[in-house]
C-alpha cells in the first residue's frame, strides 16, 4: 500500500499558493506515492481540481478526511490549531512553520509528541518534493537550508 500525500487547501487569509502542482503530483505518483488534494486547493493559484485529477491525484472534498488519511501533508503556511488536531497519528507535516515566530504552534506539535525535522527548500518544486520525501523517510534530522520544517507527528 503506497504512502498517501495530502495537499489541503490553505486556510490563511490572502494565501494564494498551493503546496504542490499537478506536474509534481505526476512525479510523486511515479515514485509510488498516492496523492490526495483537497477540492479547491489550487483555485487561488489558477489550478483547478481537474488538473490534479488528470495528474493522477484523488480530489477529496473534506479537510478532515484529507488530514486524517494522509501519511504526509504538504502545506505552505503553518497549520492552524484545528489542522494540527486533524493530523493523523504518526503523520508527517511538510511546510513553513517558523518556530521562533510560532511558539504556540510548536507547543501544539509537541503536545502531539511531534518531532520537528528540518527540510531543505529548493526553487524547483520537483526537486523540493524529492528532497522532502527523502527527508521524511529518515529517522534523523537533515540539514536546514531555509526556514522550512518538516514535523513528524509520531506518538512515542
């Protein structure tokens, strides 16, 4: 059974980015992952649900289903408290967190016994996806090259 990567719709006011694009979805699927995208996740970036479907992703209407069913979640902005609560036990969160600016979020993740993992960020989305996936499979931190953090929500 392949690992599931979930891409939720960004909930931060004014956020127009989406955590991945259909071209990267195709590459992730070729690598053996299943990809689920929340309906409307790409709308603000002019990427419709049909483009994700054509790339092989499953489009999911409900955020709770997406978060709860994903082994790995790709997100641009830090998750809200509600989103942290929806995270699957043992899941991995890849996104910008800015730990120094978000101590409450870090406490919420710590409350779930999440282990922050730094992940490199590259200009090329496909390279980023490959690097992030590699980082998510490690049992130790990788080097920090930017202000992105992968937080693995592992119950100890």
